[in-house]
């Protein structure tokens, strides 16, 4: 069966096709108003329309964009009496600590759409307020009167006993899209659980509609969707789990990065995915790191997702001068249309991509998606007003834009490494995304890093990652008890119950023997934050917790330890994907030379597809491929390894 990975980005939609051991890559401009249009265009251009033996693995931005742009569906939020304001009040944490007149933050759900009901439990699971048939009928009538498109149910202590949530769900069945917190996130903290449930309802009907439209146009092709934790899910189930798709595309990139790094024998990575609109940075130490403390559009997203940090700096980020006369880059982007000025689609504002073209780091014969040439004259015209405003030459202004964009990305990489106690010099820097290879050397130097790895097909790595993503599930449940009151047998029973639930779900997708990873969240008594550790039994996990706490925070405490959550991750075997490069014995010469600003002599340009394993190239040099370009700066060398990746090394 042919496998097609599809990643929908803010500027481009990327495709990687695996067909009988051969890889084909393709890009088309995204169509944000209807993402399926770009996908279908790419499938047609790849000659796959009507292909019966096709499996499509998709990283979708529909849920993400709906939340970022506030375009989700009208949702009714149902909770217990007296708790209708929980989502509005939140944690009362100020976004601007010293601003005495902060801007009002809109409530996630309008007050008139927050409905209160009975069915309240105490912390011990005892019934505080019952819920009878009359209450349910009255609640259903109130919901029908508001005619929402979705309902989110979040009752107190439903993680302990969800009978009342299930009763409400059944009473509202058939009215609209209904989701309950015990099915979304069966964990403690009613605010975070409520936000996750609301987000799931807010984007659920949109995801269902989008996937239904896409699935119908794909015909007999099998469609699966990447989840935020790096595992895939059948499309017919994905619409029910929209909150788990918010980092769908970036998770694919990290899956691809991990796969290609392992092929080169590298296990410790700092990665940055530089696309057209934003840059995602992450730290990988042997495997994907998951977090339950992610945020999107200011909201906490407590479902498991890849641990990454995102900033508004990409190839399409706009350069501008603020009121104080200082140069700024981002967070606004030129997007897919008109895109950077050099796309020749009508863009008139300068971007990072235009700056790279002006400096010669992007060769003037570069072809973008669909064979579109770059327009150097348009890039110069876009930079002229900016350079005049700064009283600089065009090249000086472009250099400033690159330096500032690099500093934004370096700051994000420090946030994900140094701020968490990791020395970046002990890691290898991996760039990907269409623009990543142009910035890798300068970023490595700013972090004191001596090694980098530019992956094969790095410009479409998120789409490639879809092809090596296993079907998987991440399940959790709160226990919230002192570790001293737990027993190995009781905890193992809870973990086994979650594993059985995950196996049952994966069996419906044809997965018979998934691997199972069991872990627990621990904290000291009185703390709110937890640390996640592999489950090794009570004695072993307690010792590991003290060591982990000291490593993370610099100290361990002589306090009782609490077991908060149990977690189980299930994963099918990773699909095979061999991307070895050419095996030619002879080295390849440059296909030409270009002038690069700041370099005294012409810079050779190599075609990456012709480079055999073992070939070494000393900087300065440019290495081009269909979907990206790599700038090997002076003082750096590059060697092609057996996996087809470019191993970069700082020689100074």
C-alpha cells in the first residue's frame, strides 16, 4: 500500500509519498480557508487521485487555527451549581504582572451559555447533591432553547466517579455534539479539566466536518490523523478528540526528527522547525517528551502533547520598524498569500525569506512549491523602504533581519534547554522546515554548539514524520493519594485497567500487540506541580522521584510523597522507512556558484540529491534540494552520512 504523509502548514502544504521503497516529495501553497483544497491539489499533482491502495496520514491545523482565531462553534458548558464561573475566573494569574489596567480577557464561554445542574460529588466520592430524571429533562430543555452546536460537561470529581456526567451525556444525546470531562481528561483540577473539555467541544464539530469532507473526496483511501502526542488515530474517531489534535503537525516533525536522528546514531537533539509562519523548538533525549502543561491561545491544554516552545518567527515573518525606530521581526506573517515579496504573488512587505534571497543565501534560481521561481527584484523593492527608514543599505537591513530572527529562535532554544537545566553543548542541533537549514550554523554558534544534523527531506519533515508515526493512545486517571497509603498491587491494577482500555481501542484499528509504557505523576505533599516517572513499583519510583526533583529543581525535600496520576502510553510498531542516500563512489562537484553577501569569493552550490555518503564539503557553501536550502557558514564543514543526513561540524 502507498503511504502519503500530509502536513498542512500556514504557508505550504507538504506531501511525502512512500511507494515501494521510493520517496517522492511535493509542496503546494496552503488554502487556509479550506485546507482540503490544497490537499486534493497535491494528490492530483502526484497522480494519486482515485488510487485505491493509498493510506493518508494527515497532520491537521483545523483545530489549532479555530482556537487561535476564536472560530470554534457555539458551545454550552454544563457544570455543578455555583461553579458556572470557573472557566472565566481560571487561576487568576495575570498575564502582565505589573499592569494595573490589564486588557479584559474574553470569557471562553458566554455567561448565558454556562448552565448549572445537580449531580455533585464530594472529594471522597460521596453524593453531595443528587441528579434525578426531572433535573435531566429540565437541563435538556434549557440546552435545546439555546440551540448550541456543542456541549461540554464538567462536573466536580468526575475523575473519581463519572456516573452523573454519563447521565447528562445520555440525556443530551442527539441534540448536538456532546463531550464529557471524564472521557477527555479524567484528572484532578476542575479548571484545567474544564478547559480541555470545552476545547474538545469547541472544535469537535469543525474537525468532524472537515475530516468527513476530506474522507469523502479521498474515496477508498484510508485516512488517519496525527495526535499531539505523536501517535495516529483513525479519522472516524479523530473528530471526537479534537483537543488531542492541537499540535498535530508539529508532533509529526518531532517524529520525523527522532527517526532520522536514530538512523544517524544521534539520540540527543535540540530541534527547531522553521516554517513560513512560526518556529517550533523542542528537546529530544532518546524519545519524544510529553507534557500536560501545554498552552494554546493562553488556555492550558492538560492532555498529553509533545513538549515544545513556539514563537512567531518563520520565513514569512514580516520585518518592520516600531515607533521608537527599532527593527522588529514578526510575529505577523505574510502567510501563504501573498506570502513573501519574492514569491511574486503581490507581497510588498519585507520578510525573512526576502532577506535570505537578498544576501545570496537563497540562490536566485531557487524554485518554490509547484516550480514557482523567486523574484529578486520584488524582494529588493520590499526592502527599500525598510532600509531607508533604518538609514542602511539593502544588504545591511537584510543582515539585521536575519540576526534578529536568529536571536528570537536562539532565545526559544535557550528556554527549552538552559532554562530547564540542560546544556545545549551536549546536544546536536537539528533544523527542519523549509527555512531551517539557512539558519542552523548561526544558531548553533549562538548557543555554543559544535554539531548539527540537517535531515534528509528536512523541508517536509513533518509530513515525513507522519509516515513513521505509530498508531497510539495516551490514557490517564487521577488517584490522588499519599504514596504511603498505596500498594503495588492497587496501582498496578489501575495501570492494567487503562492498558486494557487502550488495547481495546487500538484493536479496532487492527493493532493486536502494542507496546505499553506505564508511568506515574508524583509530587511532595503541599505541592501543585508533579513530575512524571516510569512505574517501577512504589519503592523504586519514590527513590527516583527524589533524584528527579533534585536534578530539576536543585533540591530534594524530607516530605511525604503523593501519587497524583497514573498514565499509560500504548504504541503500535513504527512503520519501516529507509531513506539512505546515494551510494555512488565518486564525489559530486558543485552545480554552480553564487555571490553571498560578506563572502569575498564565489560560493559553490551543490545539489543534495547528487551527494553520496561520505562526501565532505567545507563552508562556505550552499546545498540545495527541492524543498529547502542549507547554508554551510565559514568555519563549518559538512559530511553526508549513510542515512542521507548532513552532519555539520564547527571547525573553529
